[in-house]
C-alpha cells in the first residue's frame, strides 16, 4: 500500500463510521446536540462538506465541486447556533452531497504523486498543524471521523443500538 492508497483507505473508514452512525437516525435527530456547547449534527454534516471543498482547493486548486448556492454560508461559524430545520438539508440531501464531495476528493487525491504529498502546504498559516499537502490529505480523510464521535451521544440519547 502506498501513501495515496493509505489516505484513501483512511477516508473509506471514516466514511463507513460516519454513515453507520447516521444510518438509523431521522432528520429530526440531526438537530440534536451532543452537548449544549456542541453543534447539532446537521450543521456538522454541512461543515464537513463545505470544509472538505476548501481543503481540496488547497490540495489541488480547481478540483473541488461547486456547492449549492449559499450552502457554505448556512454551515459557517455564524450559523452554528441556528436550530431551525428549514435552514438546513435533510439527511438524504446531506449524504448525497457528502458522497459527491468525497468522490471528487478521492479522484483528486488519486492524481497526486508522492512528491506532491511532500510539497509544502500552500496555506502558510496552516503549516504549523498541516505542514505538507500530504498532511492536508490526511486531515481531509480523517475529518469525518473526528466528528463521528460527537454523533454517539445523540444516538445513545435517541435509544439507538451500539454499532461499533
């Protein structure tokens, strides 16, 4: 397994965990917060989608898909406190867009060489925690897993079974 394959395997694992945790949740469950100071799941899904497009633009400019008009704004830090379901998508809509974004990311990562992965992160302000293009790819692959842990308390509160 080379570095590109490892990044893609990490992304696939993150996707499997996230989708498993969402599998039996209803749209209404997406507006629950794992803690009063955490963002609800709908906002987090939108954040994952919008931030991935931003990360892919760092990895390889021009590679991210175009999100629906206003999507990123609806999932910004400024909207994190919004609890109105009318301002967010359904679970099916989030998952469809998530899959589209992840597919484009996988295709982009597949075009990279080992030398590309070793190149400095084009965003200098991120180099302290993501020094190379490869480290941006690793974060992109694992970002859903970082949020998936927050889905577990919502599942438990909703009486859903333990999945893993």
